[in-house]
C-alpha cells in the first residue's frame, strides 16, 4: 500500500484559505471606510440643513409677529378701523316662499 502525502495539499488549502480571508477582510475594510466617509458627509449635510431650518424658522417668527405686521401696515398707509360694520345674510327668496307655505 502506498501512502499518499496529504500534508502538501493541506498546507496549500490552508494558505489558500488565508489568502481568501485576507482579501475578504481587505474588501470589507475598504467598504466600511468609504461608507463611514459617506455617513460623515451626510451627517454634516444634515447639520447644515438643520441650522438653515432654525434660521428660517426664526425669520418666519419675526415676520409674523404682531409688532412687525403693525409697522408694515403703518408703512403702507393702512389705518385702524374706527367702526366695524357687520352684514347679516338675507334669507334666499326660495326659502322665504317655502316658509310661507308651511304656515
């Protein structure tokens, strides 16, 4: 009986496995590094947009304040009404006739 020498095959398999795992680790490390960079860019962009949103909210609040509106109204020549006239709606003619028929 001949003994086959399995050690060289086993060593080749182990070396091949180490190379494949090393390559996989390299690819995953590269992917994580680029993903982390993109994530950092997105976080910075989010922070910029949130800051712009806060500034715009403050501007909206200032523009909508009653004192600001009163100043703009004066500048445009608008005056406060002395007397307010309220109009009451009239009953439509069709409803008046149906009310008279019911009586």
